[in-house]
């Protein structure tokens, strides 16, 4: 099988990616990597976490086709309300930890679990998550747009978990943002 080679930048004989800003303190970081090979049928993609030497915290990133197209932002997706039930908060906190490890499939699964836990806590119990979302719409706890977001989260997680398809790291902020919107809406729906 033929493969493409990612070679981000050569300087002084070392492969380097462009500088990454730390999402916590802003310190510029350079990540040194060797050559990376990927099947020609798929884009060559590298995702990972850089540890800042200044603040010792991690920043997730993704490199695809010789350029960085995702750098983890600091809470660019918003925050969940403190009134969100503890179980849903715990799942969301785990999703945030997964995001810092550049693990988008895990983020999708934990965000789905967070939404499902929130619906359960609010009394929307059904045969499956789709049924729970439909019940929340029926009781006007979610409108059509919020229902679409919740169902999108459900379908994305199903794809990640059951088909094993890799989700791009660049989708992490959107996945987290959708979850924040749905959880916060369900807090104040009663």
C-alpha cells in the first residue's frame, strides 16, 4: 500500500510543526516530530497533546496535510451551569479531560452520556436516547433546534462508538458546545 508522507517543516535537520500557543498561558511551543506515514486513501493526520514547559499544562492539537488545523482553545465552547445535576457534570468533566488528550471519539461518547444522564435526571426516561429527546421536545423542555443538536450528538457518538469511524480533533469544540447548549437549556426548562 502506497502512503503519503507528512513533513511539516525542516529546519536544521529536525522536523518541526509551526509554533503552538499554550491554551492556558499563551507560551509558544514547538513540537518536534519525525516523519509520519498514512495510507494514500486517508488524509495524513497527527493529533496529540503538547505539554507547556512554562505552566506544565497540556494543549491538544491536530495536524493534517502539512498544516495545523486545530488547537485546543480555553473554554471556547462555554461552561455548563452549576445547576446541572452531578452525574451529568461528571460525564461532561470527563469529556473535557478527553478533549485535552485529543481523543474526539471519547469526547463524543462522554458528551452523549452527559446529555442522556441529564434527560434521565429531568425525568425523560425512554427506551433509548432518541426517545428521551423526543419526550423532552413533547414536553417543551427542548425546542426543535435544541432537539436537532441533541440528536446530532447522539448520532455522532453512535458513529464513533459503533462504526469505529475516527472523528476529527477539530470537531471537539463543536461537540462540547452542543452539549453545553443542551445541558443548560434542560436546567431551566422547568
